[in-house]
C-alpha cells in the first residue's frame, strides 16, 4: 500500500485515490488525523491480562522482567523498550531494548512457526539506557542510547556480535528508521530542542562511515525542508543540535517509522506525529492532540510508532490512557488497545511479525511501576494486511 499517495492527494484537494485494491471516494481528508470509530470496532472489556482489545483479538504474556522466559533458561531484562521483528526461517525473532542505566543492552526471543518460544538470549550488553532503535534492511537491529552523547549500536538478532556505530553521531538518540530507496537512516533526538537527522553511509549496508545531516526548515508546522551536514557528529564541545543554523527544533523526538517514501516521527513534548513526504521534500502534521475534533484527543504521551502491512500507523503511549492508538491512511485515529491497572508504566516496542498477524509490545514497568516489573505481550487477531 502506498499511503503517501493518499496523504499527498488530500493536501492537493483530490477527492479520490486508489491503493491496496480499494478506491477511496468522497471529500478530501487532510492531516492531522481526527477522531473516528476504529476499523476493528470498539474496545471490549479487559481480558485476563488486563488488556482491552477489539472483538476477535487476544493477548498473551510472552515474558516478564526478572523472570525466566517460559520455554528457555534466559531471564528477561528490566524496562523493555523499543523492539522489532525479524524473519527466521519458518519462524521469527522479536528483539527488545532495556532502558536501564547502567546495564541497558538488548535481548531477543526466537519463535517457531506456531508462535511458541524456542529460545531467548542477550544481543547487546554494557550500554546505557537503550530506548528505541530501528530495523535495517539487512536484518540488524540499531539499538540507541538515550543519554547525552549516546551512541547507536548495530546488533545481530541472530546472536552475532554488536558493533558501536560512532559515525551516526553522539547525541541523545531515540529511534532510527532505514530508507532503502535513498540509502539513509533517519534518527530522532530526545531533547526539548531536539533535531531530526539522517545518516548517509558511504556504502549502503555498512554503517561504519558516512555523513550525518540535520533537517533544516522554518518554524511552522508545515512547509518544505532541506538537509545540511553536521560539522562535528561527535557533538563535543558543541552539541550536534546546535551546530547548524536554521535546523528545525522538535520538542522531544521519540518513535520513527519509514514506509513508501514517507517518514513518520513523534514528539512527546507537544503530542504530535509528524510526516515527511520525501518525494517533494515537504513536512506536515499527521496528528496533533490540540487539533482533534470532535471529542477528547485519544492519543497523548506519544512515543514508539510502527506501521502495519496495510499502512495503518500504531502509536504507543507513554502514560496517557496506556493505549496503542491506530491512525488509518485516511487520517482517522482511534484506540486499538488499552492496558488497565498499569498507570505508572508506558507502552513500548510495538512491532508486527513478518506475516503481519501478530503484534508484540511491552508495558515497561507493568503493574509495579518499577523497571523490574516489565511485561512483554503478543496480540493476535484479524489484522488488516
């Protein structure tokens, strides 16, 4: 599905556009997203795990912090955060960061074709506050340190050695999203005046060297943008976000997702989801809680974001109502799930299996409100693909 065509047509006032074999007709809809009934219907009563889901969906607990992952001898890490899924023969692997300091790192759980756990293991150790990250097209996981002058680490979900990628810059890293069309990786920065970056490796598939650039644009919520080189990616003595005049400030960069010539990223300080149209170098808001009408904004505390094969965006909340909200290609937003009884936690690491029929995520601090109380879940059901 090419979601970007609908979004661009909406901006231009075109009333019909085709994608995924469906013809959307009617009045042009424009971002930012507005309240609507979700494609799966309303949330049902909480299940045995305290999770409210639409009819036809089921949740399962996969792992708990400080406890052995069932079916393995591996103890699951504290404070599970950003995650992704990787194909593994007839099964798949789910990787998850650990947002603690010191310790940090990342772990992986391997699943068979039936969804049963077959093994679990560590893929990164000795790092700090590994928050979000991103999957590469060559099947590695970029684990990002959310600390001042933090690093990006390239890890192997299949169990190989992890490598520090200093060329990708030293700043308070949050998330990463790979763009195979342009051969770049987009990077968010979790600062109140953070920036959006892209890393252009000298050779696509090799992140050991390259150029770090920052997005340059005006102060408005929409417009055109360019990229400029960051003179000193090491960020000392001058922070990377302060090196390029005219670079655009974002209020607490969080999740980042690329698909179909579009980048979506979230900013927690103002509860926004931004989108970059890479075909014409323009940006606009995909969601802003202050612009929702009618009713109460469903999404606050915006954090991690991922996309489904259909083109729906799934945005996790840090706090809020402990929901994962869904934004459809026609700019409608609704809660997809809600976790009850865990108000001192946040939802992290949403990721679909390669087949798109299972969604993994974590409650970072679970019912205890402590980093040692994290819970990792799987949701199955009739996802749109």
